[in-house]
């Protein structure tokens, strides 16, 4: 059961609206400010055009990811302030909703979402097992994180090569004392 600070994404429509990368940036802007902002204020913080941000805010208002906090009249103009009522999110789609979501994706997106879902499911199971008091195997569950990288084309190619070499080192199953871990990684160019 989610706490009051967690918004559950439970339908394919909600997932489609929520998972847009640009909307994620808007959510992160609201999360970092921890206060109500107008679309214009949010756009300024993001270095974007207010009309574009406002369009995406309207999409998120439809499913209550953002909500109207208050309206202030400034120089005769109604300034609408929006807030993020729940800063955390979890995705819990029922089987039929997952099927709707997958059918609306192209094949590449569907494969990526399936890989992420599988990783998420395994990670959650491992986390729950680690919390079980009767579990004697307290092996590390794993880590999840994200970071922004700044790379030249050459550095990008070197990073990919280095990752492949590193991962190959650990894909051999030649020791019965080794524990199995899932690795999910990705690197993609940010396009504005």
C-alpha cells in the first residue's frame, strides 16, 4: 500500500501521460522547488517556453499529477499556481492495463518497457526478501540511480566499450558461490 506522498499510476492512460520525458522534467522541477509554481515560473526554471510547459501541465492536471493550488490576481491577470501533491510515484498496472499500454507502443518501446518491468519486478522481490527477518542471506539487493553525463562522441564510444568489457567480466557463471544479479543499464542522448 502506498503512503500519502505516493501517487499510484494505475491505468495505461495515466502511464502514457506520466511517462513522457518532458513531463518528467516538469515533475522534477516542481519536486525540486517544493512549492506551487505558475507554468511561466516553471518554464523559466527549465529554460523553456511557457506555452510548451503549460500544454504539458494541462495534460498532467487531467490525471491529478499536478493540481491547482491557488489563483492570484497580478496586474489584472489570473496567475494559476500548480503544485505536485504527491512527490513520489509508483506504477501498478493490472494485466489488462499493461496489455493496453503495450499495444499502444511501437515494438522498440514495448521491448524496453518489458525489460524495465522485469528488472523492477526482480528488484522488488529481492528487496522484500532482504527485509524478511527469517532471511539469512543478507546479500546486497542492488542500487538504482540516474545521472546526467556530458560526453564528446569519442568519450561516448569509449564509455560503451568500457561498459561492454566490464559486463563481460561478470557474465561468466563459473563459480557456485556467486549470486545472480540483474543489470539494467541504458544511455541515451538527451534531445531538446
